[in-house]
């Protein structure tokens, strides 16, 4: 599938957070896609309408961004291009929780991707354990399935084991590197790559699983070449241009 | 010329896009200049008035930024310091096209730098081919010359072959690396380096051509040391501190 | 102390500048902390109230950010978590000078960190020499002591020699690498690490000195592994996961 992405060079419109813009853009370029970042209300419908996919990421969200995301998302829905929603820190404030719910209510989102805590907050599922990072994968599977049913879409719950759930079914994937947790925006970049794969593969679960596995295998190779989180992030970008 | 830049350490005020701020700042520091990024309306005239050059880059432009850029630009024009305009994605929306035209109408811009599509959009030149990245260099030369005449300033059209046009004349340069297209903000950083060179060399075309060649030769050296776009970007920063 | 940080994984809320967000976040992750970046007025009190420390950094400040910083700071003060203030470019405009003063008047700031020029501007101390980067360390000590007295808090003045002053006393530290001056946000990242150390050590001066020395020794190791400012910044992130 990576060849199909490289051939198509999909234009992925991001309305994303300021921390990760550069890393997401460079990761998409390395993978073979073409990023555009635009969050001015006056132009987002134009930009989304010319794009092949749309990524909505609520890290560093401002209140005016919600309306902008919905405007871009409506243009994307009208054109029939996929929307990937990344509910970064959805449980961290009432503001974020309300924003992300408004987005899921008003838009037809193709894939929602987040860690267990974020997906639980978005789908209003009480977490059984407090420390989100250490929850059992059993809980994550339950969260993925329930969120997928509630939101009626494909849900990816990331963690040591990644879970892709839709229509009552789920698949797991356990590639990856612990260094991913030490690079800001590593999860956001996965969302970007999922969006890119959705533009070349109609079978949604296949596209999502490919992106999850390609990315995590690239991370494994990068870990082998690195001396810490700094060189790991650099090597990860190098590896995204490789083959699965 | 690089020694003159390192001796002067020119302060370059950027009103630029959020994706590339970090890379532009680090690239200018590596080259020997000093970056300042400021886009608050209340302070931009102070900052531009203390700077040696001003870079205006419309990637991730917001509507309120246009007035801010013009305020900074008027302070720059009054002080007589050069303005470099980078019309990122000028053809991507009516909003950007209008913004960049307003900027060129109200300010005296020393150099405009962009790819063929951006310069064509800015100067209202219909593109002969649709795929901007694959146009013949003949078209790019024509675009550079016509835009330079229309805007009455120095125009740089970047691509596999870079073209510098002013007063009906043009020069080409063909150094560089294909990896530059895989690093977000690589074009923006060239704009920053051009601005730095303009602060130490009155002959505008000489300053611009030096920056274009120095940067692209550094990219060639960086490519030789790299394993992909991640390590290339790191090596490019390393090489900017070297000699031509 | 680095082990205590890694065990606690302190959540450090940043309201910081757009140029350095990514580097600060990655540096804190490498060091063992957990970053959150949020500057929406509607959520900052929630975020700061859940955090272990708050970093306020005025680079790329917008006028609406001042009120936001004060709201977050009041939540931090109420909860008793430390605030680190980084008055980036405080002397560069009247806007920044006024903003940073308002912040110090309204909030109880644990540590103020900046270069001699920034601290002098904040504390309204006339600089004896014009070139801030080349001032005698004697002047920096004087600036640190006077600012500490005036602001009634711990003050760190960074430079070739770093000075930590509080209650009429000061300590100096002279580790580091000249390459730090070629990486944007290297000073901002030090502020972030100081904030992380304040969350595990009540003796303020001890926490601050540890962060200053740990960071600068990591920079010395990184310099040994690097070929220029690009690879230095990468290696610095790698080294932050090491031991003192």
C-alpha cells in the first residue's frame, strides 16, 4: 500500500496542534504524501475541498478552532474524502471533551484514533483504572469496541498493543517501540499516516491496520539505529520512506 | 559572503508560518544570523524597526496577520531594511491570493521567492500545465520574468532549476538535492537565508544568487551524509555553518 | 534528582512560544517528565490545576495570552505548584516589558530564568554594556542579585557562566557548550527542566542548580558527538535521558 500512497501523493489537510505540525508534515512527506496545514476560517473549506483527506487534531485547540474544524469537515464530507479525528487530551478538560463531542456529532468521521483515556473520554466510558498508560489491554479492547459502537465508526486505541475496532469486530497489533512514548506527536503522526492510507484503500480496516503496522515496524527499525529519543525521531522519519 | 553574515549576525524578523518556525530559526542560527519571531500587532513595528531584515511568509496565515504584516512591513520600509516575501500556497485559496496581493500593493518588497505555482498565482499568470512540480523550466523562466516585471522587483522561482529574475534579466542555478522536497519548510529556510544575505550585500541579485547556491550546495553535502529525509534535515543544519 | 523526576513523571503545563513547543516537549519527555501545552483561556485553569508545575514563556506572546497566563498562574498558585517564568525578549518591545511585569505583579513566581538582557529589562536595571551577549559576568551577577531582590524570588541569569541568585546569595555554574547558542529554544528547554526539578525538590536553589548543571553537562556530551548545530540538538535530546 505504501507504493500506492507514493504514487498518488495524497494531499492531507491538517487542522492540528502547534506542537506537532512540523513532525506530522515531515512524517507525511517521508511516507510519500503531501501535507497542508491551514486553520483560517476563511479558507479551510477551499483547502479541505482540494484535499484527499482531512486530519482534525484537538491538541492546543482554541475555542474558535471548533467552528473552523466543522466547516472544513463539512467540506470534506460533501466531497466524500475521509476525516481522521485525533482527540488529543480529550479527558484533560471539559472544554476539550465538549469540543470533540461537537465534532463527532456534526461530522461523519471515518476513523477516530487515540489512547485508551482519550477514547474513553470521547465516548463517555468510565475508565476502570486511573493510570491510563498502564491499563490492561482487555480494558482497551472493551473501550475500542464500545466507542466504535457508540460513535458508529472505526476506532483505533493505541498502546503497547494497538486495537482497531469496527462493527463489533476488532484486530490487534503489537509492533512498536517504547521510544515512541518519548517523542511528542508520535501518535499524531500515526493519525496522519492512517489518513494517507485511507485515500488509496476503500476497505477501511485494511488501510488502518496497514498504517498501524507499517508505522510501528518503522519504529522498531528506527530504535535499532538510535541512541535515545532524539536520534530515534530522526531515524523514524528516515524509515518512513522504506518498505513494510 | 557567509563570513560577512557571521560577522554582522543580522537580526531577521519573521512573521511566518507555525509549521516551519523552528526549522527557519535553527537554519538562520546555523548560518550565522539571529532570528526573532513576533506577530503580535502591538509589537511588530518595534521588532521590525530593530531588525536588519523582515521575512513575510503566508503559510498558515490568519486573517488578522495581514494587517500585522503590513504594519511590520511599513516599519521595515521606513527604516530601509529589506523585505523578503514568501507567498506559500498563494494559489491554494482566494484568501491567500488576496492577502499576498494586498501585501505587494502596500509594501516595497525586495525579493519575492516561491515555486512556479505560487509566483504565477501571485502575479496572476495562467499556468500552462496543471502539475506545478513538473512544469518545464522554460515556463518557470517565463513566470519569473513576467512576475518580476509585474511586481517590479526581484523574483526567485525555485525548482529543480532555480531562477532569479529582475529588470528583464535572469540567472539560473541548478544545485540542490531531491531530499529538499521531503523536508517541510526547506523553501521557507531559503527565504530566510536570502533575507540574511540582503543585509550584507547591496547588489540584490548577487546576494540572492549567493544564498541560493550556498543553500543548495549545503543540501548536496547533506544528502551525501544522510539516510533519508530525517537525517538529511539534521545534516543540512550542520552544513549551513560551513563554507560555500 | 533525575531518578526522582523519572519516577514521578511530573506533568508540566506550558504556555509557551510557538517556535520552541516541539523542542521543549521532546526535551521534557527525554528527561522523564510529561509535557502539556494549552493556551485556550477556557481550559488553562483546568490544565494548570491538574499539573505539577507551570512554565510561562513570553516568546511569540499575543496580547490575549497575558490574561490567559495570569489565569493559569492563579490556578497554579492556589494549588501550590511552582511557576517558572521565562521572559524571552523582555527588552525587545514595550509590549513584552509590560506583559512580563504584569505577570510578576499578579503571580507568585518560583523562578525567573533569562539572559542578562531579559532579566535586566524585567527588573528595570539599566544595562552597563549594550551587547548583552558579551557582558562581563560581573555585571550578570549584579543583575541576578538585584533582580532577585526586586522580584523577591529566585533568579537564574544564563550565559557562558550561569548565575542562580536568591536572598542576597548567589551560586555560579560554568558547564555548557557554545553550540547551545545555535539551537533555538535551548534556553527555553532549560526553563522546562528547572520546572520539572522543582516538582521533586523543595529546596529551590538545589533544584535549580541541579537542572542547570545536568543540562549543561548533557550539552557537553552532545557537543562531543555532533558535527554542527543540527546533530547537536538531536544528541542533546538523547543525552537528557542519561545520568548526571
